[in-house]
């Protein structure tokens, strides 16, 4: 489907309706308006289909892997079928494991806990904190922000070639962690090329697909990555669930992420008073406790819905919206869109920008209070990347209403607009018009700082 065809009747948008599409919110200036949810990069609204599937299952909810009753068996089948659906969605290899977690952050912390001794981790400073911080107990090499996809590959190749800690005549284990799409700029990273570079130097690679999987197909096999991590709440699935999928050996050899029921296959008291434990070697090894079956099922439902809608259609529709936003912002000279790789870099529906003379919190608050538009402002849990993009140290915002930076000075924070399945034309058109009006005419309301956030001043 071409971009023009995808847009003509918005059929792609209609085929994946989301919850909240008809919610109205009050405006501080009076009246109400349909809420424009443009903060998908933080948490995407749940697909209506996901909600309907979960609601249909809810009366049959039962304990997983625990009971002989019908509902327990049904829930167990649902949980394990969800695992198979996710494996298919991610193009997993036959020997890969799919572990259900709480989020991308949880998934990468699980992998960090499973690293072999003396493992060296390579991670770009441009990563989200979820993939930047879990490795703090390993030997970490932080790589400088690249200015192009090619430079990213070259930077990684040099870093891997410069490893200087030989073990038993070779090199110790190494892991590369990289995002698929930036949560700040939306730019796509050269995952396949980075994976090839990692493997050529005897390293493994984990893909943070939190921002990629909702927008583009992700195949562990085709990308040749060793693990994939993502979150349900960014994939149009609520209930606090995530996935770590990939090679089983490091996970099988590591101590369980959590010790408890479900992770153990056999427990026996010893004569000395201690306990001997035989842990599972399957994904259950790292899924101790009663699993979040509704969360797992919601992820599987979202995977099925996206697959059936067709990513070609979804990508074409989203590219149209991206161009609509970028063209609109380009017409406002005071707006600067943030980018590492340049204007022509392929990207998903995530765009961050700064507005000359505006405090980012103030601007975002005005979008919400005066236009019913929800965006994100701040540093987006990617402080080192924002430092590079803004050319300044990230800081806390000043008083609301005060300029974030005087004309010609460097900004301290940014504004992010993000969208995806279910986003109608009207939402992005209203956003672009609102940006233009705020820059030209200023806010129509007074704002004040409350608990570090900019809010409308209703004291008068």
C-alpha cells in the first residue's frame, strides 16, 4: 500500500481502533474537546481488540501451572500459547526462549543478571536508561553518540577490536546492547549491521525493541540478534508485562532472576538442615511466582492484531503522519527538531523538538490545557542523549512561564510528540496548528509551578 492510498480513507487507522479515542477532556479556556493522545512513546493506548480479548477471558481466569481444574488448565494453555504467539511475532528460532517479564527495563535487568563472569558490555550513550543502566555491575564500555548509522557501526567495530582483556588465550564474553528506534528522535538504528559487527568480533547482541516493535516488524532471525526485549505498554497492551526472547544458554546457566515457586523443579531438605534446589532450564527458571497471565495474553493479542493489520500498511500510514508533523513544524522557524542522523534518516512516529524562548514544561502544559493535546516534555529517560542533542547538561526546569532559554541560548529540555496505530489525521493537524498558534500568539492562560510541573493557574 502506498502512502497516499494508506491515507485516503484512513482505513488503517480504523482497522486498529484504540481505547480512549472518544474521550473528551475539559479545556482551561472553557468547553471540552476530544483528547488527542500523542504520547505513544511513553505508553501507547490499548487496542480495542486487546481489551475485548482480555474481557472475554476474564471470567475464565485461573491459576497458571498450579491446578487440575478446568479454569486452571485453560489459563495455563492461554499463557503458553501466548508464549508461542510472541515467539512467532518476533521471528524467534526454534531453540530460543521467550521469558515474560514486567517491562523492557525488567527484561534487560534479567539479562544483566544472567551475564557470564568477566562479560564486557558495549552500549551507546544514546540509549534509553532501561538499556543504559542495567549493566552497572559488568565491565561496561560506553560508546559516544554517532552522527550517522555508518559511524555507529564503525564505532562499535573499533571498540570491539580494541578489547584488551584476553581470557585463556582468547577474549571473554561480550555483549552489545542497542536500541532499534530512538525514544527521543524516532530514528531507526542499523541493527542488522551492528549485529554483524558484533558477531564478527565474537560478541552477542541484545535489541531494545521497545520503540521499534510497535511500528515495524522485528525478527530475531532476520536481524540476527541474540535477544530481543520489549514492553507490552508500548505495544498497545496494558497490564504491566514485557518480554525477553532469545538464546537460552546464558539464561539456562544463570541463577534464577527470582527464587521461588515455579522456577524450581525439585526442592529437598538436606541432612545438615539446608536445602537442595533443582531449577527449571526452561523459561520458567526466570518466571518465579504466579505469572501475569492477563499481561502475557494482552501482549499476544496485540501481536496478533498488528500482524493481521499488516506492517506494510501500518508503516505507510505512519510515514504519512510523520511527514505531516515534520512539514508543519518546519513552517515554524522557532522550532528545532532534534536528530542524530539528519532529516533524511528513516524513523518511527517519535519526534522531539525545542521551541526558542519557551520553557518546555510550559509549552506542553499549554498544549494540554488549551488544546486537549497530550505530549511529553523533559529528558525522556535518556539524559546523555539529550545532552548531546541539546548541547547542554540536562537540568531541572526553571520556574514555569520563565523562558527555558533566551533566544540564541541552548535549551535544557525538550518536547516529544509520538503517535502510531489509531492516530487520526485530526490529532496531528490540531497539534501542528496549536504549535503555530502558541509560538505566534503565546499562551492564553497563566501558568504556575506545582510539584515541579507547569500547571494552569486557577487561583484567580
